[in-house]
């Protein structure tokens, strides 16, 4: 049977949706967040069950078709779309079973970080994901998961208790510390290389109101160095993400700040509000803030600062990531020089201070091997 015939047969008896190039929704369905990945798959399938996922994996294997797996479509490398192959779009898998008493949750991998967090937040509970609500929990979890609760509660994978996985031969497995432990080790930080995750079992933590939001400061080498030092010295309840960039004409920025180099910091203090204000005071004292949007809020609100639907990302995106153990005066100056010399439409250097609970997990415990590194950098 040809690949075309196999796809037609799939459409006839598939538990889910099958979208072909002739369908009206195809153009929207093939689009991913980073628009530079402009590819045309032969078919896009949205399964309604794990069994249907297995069916699609088997179809791709039997016909030697490239298979792209998509949870939220934010893959910077473009892994969520393919040219001429099959896109396995998990976005219709939205099941979420919260066990409030046991503080665990089974979550299907079509959920976004914002959807999961909003549902758990109704019970004062949370699992730490990244920093953008529209990102799917599938790819984020398998890669490690560095977000607003990382220093207090660890990476997302540190709170992963089990998973349901479809392997390359179409077999559906439940994996955890006792069942297929080597596979469970691999999916915690090894990315989507070991199968298609259809649902995860997570640990939930009590997370009440936080002090969080956006703090924007003028970006000088001195301010950048001092910001990182304060973030490292802060209590583990505080996680800070510093985006050093040329300020775009955003409505919440004064006109005179447009085009200026700024530190656009996202800060989350997951603890008592008064203690949070004390922990934030050193950041506010670094220099006169351009904008101070840090305030007490419910934890799910921090994912909604830019709205759940942020729209597509940039048409062209080039990024490199690395770990460093310090941002001293020399490196801070290099960041400023690099950004001021850049001709990119939007050049950003992002600094995430790690440590805390992230560093307390042994490096050999999961496939995420960078436990001792202090700062994650993306350029």
C-alpha cells in the first residue's frame, strides 16, 4: 500500500482529526510559533487517544515518513513541523486529572502550561513549568523545564512521577521509577528522542499568592552584573529571568525608553508577600526602574501577563544557549557591546539564575546533566 493510500485509510477510521492540504484549516494547522519554519506536511493528524497516537506512529514507520510531534508548537528547532511528512499534533489531548489530596496530577500532553496552571491554581497547587503560558507541556517537560518555580521546587522533570509513552514500534508503555526505569531516566531531560509522550504524572506543590511580574531597568554593565549577583543571593523562593534588549515600543513603556537598552526582568517570589517585598527591594534599588509591574498576584496570573495567545513569533529566529558560572563586569560589558552592535530586528540576551532545588538533584539522577551550573544564557 502506498503512503497516500495509507493516509487515506487512516482518515477513514481514525479516532481524531485528519487535516490534508486540501482542507480549509490546513494553512493555520501547519503553522508553528516560529514562522521561519514554513513547511508543508503531507498530513496533520490530531489524535483523540493514546491508541490513535500509536496508530500514527506505526503508519509513519511502515511508510518511512518523517514524523514531527507537536505539543504546543514552540520548538525553536522546528521539530513540530515537517516537509512532506506527518505532523502528529497532540493539541486535542487536553485531559487533566488532579488528585488534590495526594497532590498529584495526570496531564495529557496537549495541555499548555497556562491551562494546567490555571486548573491546579484553583486548588492552591502548582507544578513548575516554563515562563510562557502558551507553550505545550510535552516538549517543555521532556527537555527539563526551567521556569518560575525552579529554584524552590526544581525543574519540571524533578516533579515528574511517571509518563505514558508510545515507543517507535507503536507500543504503549507506562514508565516510572519501577517500570522501565532506564526509559524513565532518559525522558527526564533527554527530549523527545525516546517516544511520544501522551500523558505525564506530576507532583503538585502548594503555591499560594506570589509576588511577581515585570521589572524594567536601564541596562548598563554595572546594572547587569549587580542584577545577577542579587538573583544568586536571593532566597530560593525567588526566581529571576533577565532579558537584556533594546526596548521595543511597548504600550507600558514611556516613549523616552523606546530604543534604549533595558533589563526586562520577569520575577517570581513564591512565598509570603511581605518577605517577597523585602527580597525584591535590592533589585528595585539597583537603579530607578523604568517600569515596575511586580505585585502580589495569584500564581497563574504570571503566565497571563502578555495574554494566553501571544501570536506568532519572529519570522527569523537565531539563538544559542550555554551555561556560565558568573556574570562579572567583563561579561556584562560584552553583553552590552554585543547588543549595541547587533543589526537584528530584536536582539536579546537572556540570563536565568539557577541553583537552589535544581542543584540539589544528583547529576546522574536524570538525563539533565547541568545541575551544578549557576546561570543559563540564551543569545
